[in-house]
């Protein structure tokens, strides 16, 4: 069952009578309504009333309203204002630009701007590679989207995608010191997106594509990699693949299996699923069976797009057909990046012993983790309220830190695998168990480890 969380946190400012029972009445009311109190602050006190800020977590916006209505029905209680703490975080945006150099006097201005800056411009004109050394290009990434596949919400457009891109930029800075900036394009035309990124590329040391719907995202990434002399990384694809492959390596260590002996079922063959499959195949698994909304992907299936055809050509050795439940029979690993509530414990029971289940659909996974645990040895989700959270933040900050430090001009599968292994290696043998196969997203050792692995892999390919 879902529990109230900070994503729907509200602060209710209310007036209450100055009685000894007021606090108890308020906390009891929130409890009856199913909320969880996280703070209780008296902000003003008068002879005839007290002003209280009551902060609590809810399940949804409607649930938050139910809690507020319940409080308003208490005798003597007046609800003054309700603040949604998530919206407060986003007021005015979540990132800003600040200057790295002082501008205190005329001399500072002469060096940072005119006339001194002209010498730097001339140096770059003579040697364009100096832009990586003498400008923000050295440490800056564009987070590019068209808003066509925002989180799990669908095609919301560029303006509605901006809060996600801002958040991404904040994570880049927090975890790897990378300066990132949102670029939300008001077009969903493949050619226009490619051309727009080409036009802005001189400013950046890397491009992070984000929330662009499949199958267009495959062509956009592939063509930009051909055209640009900086790395192009689609996080929905490759960030997810890095963390999944790293987590799977550790999960297999827990159950004592080799990937070469395992049948892996990947449910969902969009951007993330396709990238997971392609990176997994570099590890030479026993077999990979892909499943989408139309069932098992096999070579004789009709109506497949180019991406599905390419997946069918390199997976499903036995050319099996059928539905997801059929694919799970005899499988060692399930990796889901698809839709909620697709199967239950009875299907996990048909998998091989010591099964591994990565149910990563968010917010509701393909199977309830508690149900999966009845038969699976290791269970992971994309959620923060269960063990083993598979989260892209373990990958993309360190990946770009390494790429920028290496002055890399592209990104390769060898770099992706190096990143995956680095994520896995942070969880050493003493820490590793069925409930801890990936490090915490707040583990400060992750990004530097990933960055160093990527930097070394990039250096080896020069």
C-alpha cells in the first residue's frame, strides 16, 4: 500500500484556541484523515488564540484537501492558508547563474569584459579547441528536451518539461559540480531538434537528451553523435541502462549466478528498455527476451518498427512467442521499464529459483514488491520507499564529469560499461546483500568513482 510522502507535503497555517487539548485534537484529526505529521510549530501566541503551522505528508493532492477539510471542521479551528511545499520549492525556478570572477572595479571589468576579453576571443578564433579551456564549455552541459515524454506523464510540451530539466541541472551541480542548463525546444520535429542542437553546441561540452519520446529519440541521438564533436547522451536510455546493468551484476553476485547462464526478460522496449537490452548484450547473457504491449518480440512478428526489428534480430534465441507470463517461465531475471501491475507472485513462482526482479515502472511498479519478495531472492524498484532503488542519478552526474574531464568528443559502449561497473563496485563485498545491491543516491563516493572510470575508458580510446 502507498504511504504518505514528501511529494505531497503541505503546511497548514491555522488559528486554534489556547487550550491544552488543541494540539492533541489537531494531530488526531490528521491521523484520522490518513496524513503523517512532520512538523508542528507555534508561530504566534495571543491570549485568545495561537497561530500554528502544521506540516504533514499526504498521498495526493485530493488527500491533502481531505486533511485540510478535516482540520477545518474542528471546533474553534480556522484554516488561514494551505501551502503546497513542492510548489514552494519551484517558485521562481530551482537554479541560477552566478559569476565565478569578481567585478569590483575598472581593472576587473577590463579583464573579464572589454577590452581584455578581445584577446581571448582572438585566441579561440585561431585555435577553436581553446574554447574547452577558456570558456564555460569546459564544464557545461545542455539538458535538451522537446517535452514529448515527460517522466511518466506523456507529451506535456516544452514549458511543462522545464521543472524536470531544472531539477536535472540541479542534480548535475550537486553530485558532480557540472554546470548544466535546460534547453526546452518548442518543436517535436526530428529535423528541427537536430538542427537546433547543432546550432547551440559550440557553448557546451556535452549534450544530455532528456524526455524525448521513442522512437524519435533513437534517430536524434544517433545523428547528433555523428554530427557533433562533443558527447551526446540520452539519459532515459543510457543512464537507466548503466544503473540497471550495475545493479544486476551485484544481484547476480548475491544469488551466485553467472549472467552467461541466465535468461533475462526485459519488459518495455522503448528508450530505456532498448538501451538496457543493448548494454546487457555486451555482457553476453544466456538469453534476453524482450516483451512489449503486444507480447514477446520475435523475428516473425509483423508490424514492428525499425527499433523492434533490430531488437528481435539479436534476442530471443528460441524465437518464442506469447505474452509476458509466458516469457517469465524459466527466467532468472525480470527487468521492467513498462507499466504498473502486470503480474503477481504466482508468475514469479514460475521463474527459476533465486529469481531477480527489477520492477522499475514509476510510481507503480510492474509487480507489488511485497508480492515479488514471496518468491524472488532480490527485488529492486525505481521507488525511494523500498530497498534497492534504481535511480539514474547514480549514473549521469559522474558520466558527464568523466567525459568533461577527459575532453571527450564522443561516448562509447566501453564508457557505459565502465560506468556500470563503477556503480556496482561502490557496493563492496562487506556491504552487499539482497537489500543493498546499489549505493544510496546520496553516497558521495559514487559520482567520483563513475567519473574516474569513464575518464579512464575515454583515455584508452584516444
